[in-house]
C-alpha cells in the first residue's frame, strides 16, 4: 500500500457530486481512521468502512477520536466535518471544496458587492421559500416583515396539525434542554440544516460569509441557504418528532431529518438552488479544473505560459 503522501490528489471526475452524496453520517464512541480512500469507524463491535467521497457531512459525536489520515482524506474529498455535542449540533469545521472552479464564488462576490443585485438575490430566495407570493418591488424591510409573518404562521399551522402546544420560539444558546420538546426539536433540526448547508456551500466553492439576507457573520450565506427549507422541512419535521413523545428529542430529530433529506433529494435541490441564485445563465455548466490568468478587458488567458514570449529558457513558468 502506498503512503498517504505518495497518493495522487483526486480529480473532480473521481469525486462523487455533492448532489449525490449522503446528507450526513453520524458517528459516536469510536475511532475514525483511513483505509485507502475510505474512512473506517472502529468500536467494540468491529470496523465499518465508509467511502469518504460519498459523505456530505460527517458528524462526530461524543467519544470519537479522529486521526490525521482520516482528516486528510475527508479534506481531499470535500466532506464537511462537524463535532457534535450530546445536547445538539454545532458546526465547527469544513473540508476542501469539491469544485475546482471559482465561477460560483466570483458570481457570488459580484452579486453581493452591488446593493441592487444583492436585493435581487434576496427576493429570489424569498420566492424559493414562498412561491405563492411575488416579492418583486419589495424593500428589504418588507421582505423581513413578510418572512417573519410566514414563519409565525407556519408554527401555528404545525401546532394545529400535530396537536403540540406552541408557546413561541425559545432557545438559550448553550442550554439545549432549556426549551420544551418542540423547541428542542426545532433547534436540533435547524442546527443540522446549518451543517448540511455549510457542507454544500463550501463544496461548491462559495463563500459561507457573503450572505444576501443575513450579514456580518462568518456563516451568513450558510444561514441564508438553510432558511430556504425551514418552513417546508425543518419546522414540520420538528413538530412531528415532538408529537411522538418527549424522550431523546435531539437524536430522533437528527435521524428523522436525515431520512427526510434523503427521501426528498434535498442535497441535489440545494445545489441547483445555489447555482440558479448566483449564476443562472450557467446553472448546468460542468465544473472545470482549469486555471487561467486575468488579462485586459475581462479576457482570460492560459496559465503556465510566460506571456512575454519564448526565449532561451523556454516559455513555461514551471
């Protein structure tokens, strides 16, 4: 077996597309190691092999240890890594982007830098969340007001549907158990969605910080994307879990959310939504592993060539 340092880096064509990956894999009380291009989870019951290129987000629960070799392959394949506490989920780290192209990142920066296009993207996000409304012409304040009203209506509707009492959203950061069962379920679902959205955002090469609705935080764009599916998936599922019973709400919410995400192909939809929001004219373009140089007039020229022309030393830079 070749050493890790001698293995060639994986190419985009060798990696599983983000849309085709597992939403997340949860591990606890085990040692995570590497075997070729798979990770292994070893505990008292044996060893489980998991192809690393199929993982969207790896959730490391209590009692886990992860080796340097395991982290290196997760980084190569673009899997996000999230350390998880027993009382909920928080996102701490991410792997390398799957995309080798900067097209989406550059489009995101252009859209974000212009106040008009930033508002246009925010309206597009509202339209994705509530397709029965047309947000054209709405100001930012009006968008926020309508969004808040629709979320409150969603809470009331789900409470009526499931029979779970709803007394308002209550969450104390760092104290998962402070809320009632349905608030715990909403928190667990939201934090899982933040991790999944972060995994998709980073795997596409976008900036987690450049948000169009949220602002001023390193995960602003992640919060934007996660919120796209709050009233459709996150809140209804949380009420369903809370309606069953009040025991082990956090773990049951994570398992139910994982099944719902896989059943609805949410990762594929999330990828498509981001591409169409940021770069609609090239939403279906294939990722290219190409490096170019910027020239005048917005033109791109080939890299790896000395553009001063050939000389006695040849025309390659390296």
